[in-house]
C-alpha cells in the first residue's frame, strides 16, 4: 500500500488504498482492526472486482452463509466461447463505454457501475 499500488482488471483500475488494511494472523490469532470494521473494505473490494469483469453477462450475488459474516459476495460471469482471450478495451473504448453507462443508467448505482 505504501508504494501506491494500483490493480487493473479489464478496463477498470483501483488503488490498493481503497481496499487494503493492516493486520495479520499470528499463531491463529488476528492482530489488526476488529474484523467487523473491515466489511466496507470487503464490499469495496468485491465491487471493484465486479467492475473489472469483461463478460457478456455478469452478476453480483450476496449469499450470507454465516450470520453477521461480511464476506458474502459471489461474482459470476459468462461469455460466449472464444478460442482467444477477450480484448482489453483501450482508453478511447473505455471513455465511450463510460458515456454509454452514464446515459443508460436508471439509478445512481448504475451510473457508478456497482451492484445493488
């Protein structure tokens, strides 16, 4: 995080500082912030991953398996079969896609490209 790390997934890029937090396990004991306070960072992490998915169809599901546990995001995507990897859009394609996303948005979350 100190090195101003950025991750790029597809046409989406985000800073490590948005999602990283200090802390570690030592002898099976968590040393760091209270785990419950990490929920907003996990949500930001999963939303950034969702934005980076290059697929014809994608979904963000929240499936709580354990009550009160915040790691409940499941990202699913599907695209048509191709023998080659998808092309990563260039900056000009990203701008056009962003304009289209904003113009076709029906909710503020649609404008941002994040799940409900």
